[in-house]
C-alpha cells in the first residue's frame, strides 16, 4: 500500500484535499499498490519475490520518490544480489546540476560521498553488507552528521560542516548490479502553507500582471467573478482553488495569443462548479508539467488547450472543455489524463521517436470507454488518455488551425499506421532531414507515406503540418491548409501551396514561396532572425503574434523597364534602385519588434506611389504594367490556341 502518514497535518496527495499547516511528514511505501509515487527510469520495476511485491533495480539508472519536503530519516529493507547500490539522500536537481549525499553499499565496504553539480567529495569509508539477504537499513541526519545503520548496527557515519539543507530520496543501482527494495519509510520536514487572500490578490475582482504562486502558497477564488490580465504560474507545491466562481484570463501587454494557467513541480489546480473563460483576443490554456495535479468537476469551460506532461495527472469530471475554435485535451511523457462524463473538442495524440502506434477507425462521437493503451496498438508510449462516457464533438468547424477531432503529431522516427480515420491535423516532425511532399490535401480521402509512417484512407479536416528542426531542407508542393513550426537553420520551400498557420521559433534559416497564399494564423516569437523570399499573397491573419524576432523580407518588383525607384519611410529614403530592361528590381526590409506594423512607400520617377508593409503581396506590381503584361499574355494564349487549332485541321 502507498501511504503518506502525517504527524501534524493531512496533506493533499492527488486531487482535492485542502491545505493546512505542516511541520513533519512520514512517507511509507511497500509497493503493493503500484508505483504512483515514483519516477522509475529504465531498469527499475516492481516484481514479485516469494509472493511479495518489491522494487527491483538492475541497471545504472535511478528510482526517485516524489516528496514534498526535506528528508531527515530514511528506512528501508534492502537485499543486494550483486554489485553496488547508492542510497541518495538530500538529493535535488538544480540549475547547476545534481546535489546529494550518496551512501554506497556493497559486499565488502560502504562509503559516503557528497555531490555538488560536477564536484564529488569523498567523506568516509565503512563496513559492507552481505549479499542475497534482507537487511534493515536506516539513514538518519542529526545536525551536520549522517549515520547509517544495518540491522541495528552503525556501519558508517560522516560529518559535513556545509550540510545540504534540502532535497529528497532516490536509489541508484550501478552497472552489473541487482538490488531489491521494500518497505520504504521517509521522515521529512515540510514548510508551513501560506494562504494568499483573494481580496488582496484580486482587489475589485481584478489582477493585472502575471500571478505567481511559489513554495506552499495557496489561493482560493470562491463565490465571485475574477479577471486575470496575464498568466498564472503555479510553482513548487503551491495550489490554486477555483470554486463556485468565474475566472476570465485576458492577454496583457504582449502580442501573444495563448494565456492561461501553467503548473510546474508539485503544484496543483482545483476547479469546482466554476466557469473558465478567455478574454478578448485570448486563447485560454491550462498546461501542467513535472508532478503537477489538476482536478476539474462540474465546470463548463471555454479552454482552448488543456495539456499535461512529465509525471503530471489530471481528472476531469462532469465538465466541458470546448470553445468556438478550441477545446483540445492531451498528454505526453508519462502523464495520465482521465475525462469522465464530459464533453471535449479534441483529443491530441503525440507519437514520439522510436515508438509504435496503430489505429483504425478514429472519429468523433460518444465514447463509453476509450483508452489509448486498450483501443489502439502502442509500444513505447508512456502517457495515457482515458475517456469514459465522454463526447468528442463533431468536427464541422471547417479547415484551419482549430481544435476538433483527432490531431496527430508524429515524430519522423516513429512507426505509425493509421487507417480509415478522420483526423483534424496530421503533423510530422523532421530532424536534419531532406524531403519533398506534395498533394497534402484536406477534406477528402488520401494516403500518405513517409519513412515508417503510413496513413491509408484518411481524411484530414483542418491542417497538414511539417515541423522542421536542425538543418532540415524541405519542399512542399500543391498542398492545402499547410502549417509549420520551423526551427534552427532549416530551409523550407512552398510551391503552389496554401499556408494557414506559420510558427517560427528560434529560426535562423530561410523560407521561400512560389505562388503561395498565407492566411489565418501566425506566431513569430522566440528569438527568430530569418529571411522570406518569393511570390506570396497574405490574406487576413486573425491571430497574429510577434515578439523577440527579426525577419528580412525580400520584395521582387515588376515595373516599367529602366525606371528609377525609391523606397521611403517617414519621408526618408531607405533604398534606391532601378528596374532592368525586363522591368524587374528587388529590395529588402528588415522587420523587428518595433517596426513590424509600420509601412513604407515605394515611388517611381514619374510620381507613382505604392504602400509597402510586412503583409504586402509579392511581387510588387505597377498597375499599368501589370495590365499590359496580362493583356500581352492573353494575346499569347490566343495565338497558341489558334496554332493548336490549325495543326489539328486535316
């Protein structure tokens, strides 16, 4: 049985037990009911030994217990079959590396060492333990001293004048080692919880600027309407409770689309009988990582994205996650997401590198029970999604970057087979790959094959995505509803293609258009400095974001031959040039955070003027010249038709 015994408090373990003050906790686990409280790397697993469940380690990897506090004492039963085990105490990952004391136990000796990042300090050597026998191990910290006991006898101790003041417990078997562990008991100190008063945080129901809860702070929003301008960040072991209330989150001071509640570490979020709504020009997101917990009950929400990763867990009951263009739920890493008696807009599937996934007949509708690991064939996928008595609403929203049905994100190194299905999005992520794609079409049955990815008789309703990383070099031709996240020094060429979402991130390469159209959505954010070239028309972009980015856009010009041209901004000349004998010229503008909405003026030597901005279509045409060229082209086409007609006569 997994237990957390509390001396002076009752702490919330999974979803919805309230916070109270705390001083000491005792954690106990005998592994009889699973490993929910553990992060087990490859090589660690629960096995049966003589009918008893024990934790086994047999590779040079770690088993880490999830704790909320600073460890003072560790007790466990240990059977070492061969090799060496490290019992790590006051262990903690920091930005500078891993800190810990590790007690090494093997047949002939024991030792205590201290690690600070990449620095190791040997503290003491001591007696070993016998193999193939269960031992009662106790490690206690008293002041600045570590005492290690085996079966009641002190076998090693060490003193450290600069003692580590925080951290948890993990176990580490070394190479060629096998160890069994059972009945783990940990005593720890836990800081007191601190309540933040809603009337102070939200005076008149409004808070402006990012709201950050840290350590063991908790905030209860109850029985009222609240508006948050900016994001909410829940860190450490903080908690936010929204009960019998309405919370609206609105974008604030930055031109970004996605705003919401972000959970890290062991933070938790509880939503009961409440409405969550986006403000103007805002997409509401809930995103959880690490060991965070989310619980939602009896709450109609207009959340755009609800995604959990790491080892986080979420339970949604009798609720609705649907907005006009969103309502996606998803999980990745080792997260577990359960949706019960609810309604959602989309279920996201992520297929990582090296995994296998097979599905047949994916579609929208009502699911009495659907489980990723039971209703599809998977290998290597560690997250899980379960739908119970839940409706996945019909995908009739039309093409575009919207959240409905089944979006599927596939790493190019995965092995995937999907047949006879209706998907909202198909996205393939490429890493340092050279590839060509064509005829990526929507709203009709298609087949698609790339490496070990096979889609057969699949209808894509909203978008085809190709995400590029590293030095990828990709051409996409004759395609519809195209979407890209593009990174690093990749190169992308689009030919006769409609792009409805563009999301560069840390992109320093090049994108080239040839007879393309771009509309609907874009987020040019996060350290971009790239070039855009070619023939492109830009339509209405409803969700447009720009931050920490530079884009050099090249503009081809078709004008009267041998004509002087001048580009001005605010009356100042920034470029001068002359068209060649074919009437062509070219110039570029570098856009950044301060000028991406500005406009320039292109003027010829005869006084004709034309406005130029980031959204201008290329090539830039002189209207008179354009009319002449079109007339000439029509005449050419007529002559070609007459020639073909004459040749066909007997």
